[in-house]
């Protein structure tokens, strides 16, 4: 797999010819409309087929590497060569795919109204699909959601459906007080947990994810104790438990988003910890990358000192923002998909640049009112950087927010670098579906 960054004046036909790949394959892999122009700075994934190369007279590994576009070291590793000497007629495996994939779990959050075709395209690449979200009332009862179709589809692809519980009270608003009432009342917790259990059984869920955000700082120990109780309760009934936590840099980090999330306690208690390593650039922020790699790494380097790395699922954004630059008070950024970002750049004739510090693409343009915009999003390059970071820290996997839009580049990168783990087999699928 190659990443080609479009240069000024290049066409899709020229790029495909350069790599010896069918133009339709390049277009399909990158979700391109052949009739439209490319965007300068746009990253394209180029996939070539493996083949066997027969060594010719005067060949060397360096010449073959130049012909194939592969590093000498990769050719040597793929063919178990200890020295660079070659014999005429010798056959070499030329692998453009990755022979050293890393096993990881992949989670993806979805809303109940996800388009089923979008869901079906993503499911083959997933370990878990987390349906967002079940909300609850002050008496411990749950508010139902229409999740049956997603659960059914998940099992068809050997994907484990996860029930997400969050403390949202009003639309889009997390309530500190609502969850506080649960965390301080053991009897109410019993009601709450049994209501969750009944729904897990009724709907056929594999496990549960607690996404409690904006907790009162003084509820830190209350939340730790609740997670211990809940995890024991669900483990005794053969359900897995995860928690979603804010991206902290230290134990002492202040702020209502952070203080009640105790990394060490979560790591010692639940099966998986989803760290929400995104939203540095967010709807009300100044223009910046959603998940700058330098900040993500600071969080992960701290997290692995408190949580077993194999329990960590590192957050991955599947979206971007179109910001006003500079920020205009009271006017939010526009949430966009990664493909929408490319369309905007094309429409505005903007050149996409790549910030080496944040390891993410961005571009600027002016609207009809002469207001400057700055667009930050994800592409194959930024996704590779994040996955390689997760590999370097030997994490258990990744967790995408959200899968509401399909972005093929992401899954091509995942398939190239990772061997996605499936935690449910055919027997469980048959039990659930038939």
C-alpha cells in the first residue's frame, strides 16, 4: 500500500498509470468521482497486487526495490533473505500487503438511526459496535431506544453489540446531578443494575459500556465503587463491562470532565477502558485538529502507567470541523465528514496541507462574506499515525467516534495494519439469530 499526495496538475489517470494500477480501483478505494478534479494535497491510497518477481541478470535488491517501490528491507524480510546476494532465476515474493499485521480489537459507536448500508460496510472491520445510547431516569429506569436492527446486523458479522449507558438528561446535555443520585444510593443502584440486566437479556447484548461524563469531582470514589459493584454484577452473569473516560494527562488534572475519572481504578476494574482521545478541536473551540497526535500520545503515555495497555481502546475520530478562523463567539464550527472536507476543498479550490506536529490535514478558504474558514479532518496519513501510535504502545485496540459516515480510506488502513479480533464465534451467532 502506498500513500500518494496529489501534486498540482496531476490527474487520476496519470497517478494510476504511474503506479500501474487500474484507475477504477484507485477511484473505488478512495471514493472518488472520476469526473471530478483531484484536490492538491489530497492523500490517496494506492493498492497494488502481490506478484512473484524472477531475478534477471545484473539485478540487485536495490534495483528491484526501485522497480517495485518497496524498501529493500521489506523485500528481504518477506523472502527470509539474510544477505542481499541474488541468483539469476531466483523467485522473490513481492508483497504490497502487510505480512506482519497486529491483532487489535476495534469498537465503533453508532446512533440508533444509522443508515444500514453504512453500518453493513463497517461491520466486517469491527469487534464491537456500541449503540449510543441508553439514558436513564432518576428512579433507575431506562429510556428505550430502537436498537434491535443494529444488534441483529452485528451478529451476522460476528460483531459483539454493546449497550451504552450515559448520563444525558436533556438532549446533548450530560447531567452531573442525575448520575450523582445513582452513585450515592446503593438501593437505587440495585434497581438500576437490574433494569440494565433485563435489557441486556431482552435485546441480546454482549456487554455494557458506562459513559458517565461531567461527574462531580467529589463523586470520584463513588464512581469507582459503583464500577466495582456493576462489574462484579455483570461478570457473574457473563457480560463484559467497559467504561469511556476523558483524555487526561495526569492524576491531578482539574476540571469537571476529568477529576472523577480515575484511570487506575477503571483499569483495575472493567474489561476495557475507552479513552476518548479526540475533541481538542471541537464545536466551540478555536480552529485546530480534532485529535492532534502530539496530544494523543501525551494521554496514552500517561494512561499506560495506570491501565494495562491491553485493556485500552484508544479513541479515533471519524469526522472533522469547518471552523471560523478566528473563532466568532456564539457561532459553532460545522461538523463534517472526512469526505465532505475534500468536497469543500475542491469547491473552494483550496490546497490541503499537512501539519507535521498534529499529524493531520487541514486547509483554509474564504466564504462569500470574506470570512476565513479553517477545516480540520482525517485522512489516510493521520489515521496511519494514530494506529501506529496504538501499536507502539501495545494497546488492546481502537474505538471510533462515530461510524455514522463511511470512510473507506480508514478501513483500508485498518486492514493493512491490523488483524481485527472477533470475540464471538459462529456458535454464539447461531444462538442469537436462530
